[in-house]
C-alpha cells in the first residue's frame, strides 16, 4: 500500500499544531484485518517520524517523509521485498544547509554565491569562503573540514578529545515536555557495569527518586558524563532538586560530552544528536522508532492511564540505550585520534 498518511498509532505522532497522533484510523483497521496479505505500507505526511520504520502485526510500515526545516536531509528508503521478507536501508541526502553549523544566514550567503551542493563547497578554498561568508578564517576552515567529512563520508578529528575516566558514571533523565517533572533517572556505572533506573510511576513519586539518586551518588568520587551540548540533564535535575530544596552540593562534576564531540570532531552528519552519532557507529537500538518527545508522551498520555508493564519495559529499554550508547560512541571515537 502506498499512502500519504500513516496508519493511526504507527509513526504518526506530530507536534507542529499540538502533540497528537494524526494517522488514518481506516488504514490501521484495514491493516489489522489484512496484515497477512499486506507485507508493506509506504507513507509520509508526518515529517517528525520520517526516516523510520515499524510494524503492525506482520505488516512493515515505512515513513519516508522528509522534514521541511532548512538543513534537514532528504530521506530515502531503499526497500527490497523478497517473498515475505522486507529489507530496508535508509539514506540521507544533504545540500550545503545539511552541514553542521550552517544555518539560514550562512546558507543564504552560500546560495547567493552559487554554492548549493556539498561537492561545490568542498572545492572552495578558505579565502574564498571567508569572503563569501564574511567570517574569520578559523570558522571557514571548520566549515570546509565538515564539508569534507560529509563529502568523503568519514570522521575527521579537529581537536584533542577529553578522555573518559575508568570509574565513570553515565547519566540520562526522562522528563515531561516542559521539563517540570523528572520521571526516570538512569545511571550506568562503567567500572561495575551496573545499571540503575529510578522510575516515578506517578508524578507524585518524583521527590522519592530524586532522594534515591542523591543517596546512590553520595560516595561516588568520579565524574558524571551526560550528552546534549546544552548540559540539559544537569540543569534539569538541579532545577528539580532546587524545587524540593534538596542539597546537591556534594554531587560530582558533570561533563557534557556532546559539547566536546561538537568541538573535537567533524562528522558526516547534519545532526550531532546522540542517536544520529550512535547509529552512524553501528549501535543497535532496541526501539529505533522512539524519540525523547515520544517517550515523554507515552509516559504521560498512556502509561499514567494504563500502568501497562510492557509499555514501561519499552521506556526503560529506551533509557538504557541512551546510557549504553554514549560509552559505545566514546569507544569508537577513541580510535580516531587527533595529531
């Protein structure tokens, strides 16, 4: 089936005009009744869920929508159908606006200069790019290296990367969409391979899991490693601790590895998000269809109503992947050294 809209409840969560599912109920009902004879549904419409695939019963759903924000890639799914087996390989196509740190202003200047493709940018020298963008040579050089990384599809080191301590804690939280509730705290101790996940099964239990977090960390003397590029997990957890007037002065130092990766590596990617980088290095997520926004929605809109144990298991697995994928990335990057 080729459908503009996805089936209701499958890759159809939208947020532009309010967070809601906008897929077709009729299509979902039809698939449910006939899934044994429908191997594949290809759809689009919901840009946020583009570049993903999932299943309903025996039917594979592929959402091949591309987002319309500047710099977003064109998403292409190469689908091989052999008998009842479906194989999907995702590809992304970029223009110059698909290079990290080229925003609308730089894009317009490049466009005015006739530099629209990555290979065209790759052939420009630093002085020409400085004149085009009216920027410092250091800025131009970093853009050219990132263009080279995209063009040659490889990782290029820019600076020496901070090393992760042997006795490290990786930390990740799940929140509501307004960051006014921390309902899951994930802690991964690399030295012992111990994974701790604290869950507020109702919002009223938030205070309890924050107390448990402080207790678990009270004797730890290493560093806490997070990933966002904005210190998101650190400032949100501290904001909620402040809300309950809890003393966190003994917490170890937080290190945002997202900031260091952005500064120290040119990646062949537009997004330097955790999942984009982990996926590039081959980390296998248990639930590729989920995102942080979707997890927050599932917790508030579904789990709070149903207390479905299978759903919570899925949310826990999502959080675990975020925790384990970051040391995976750091291990891969450690072999790409700056000289």
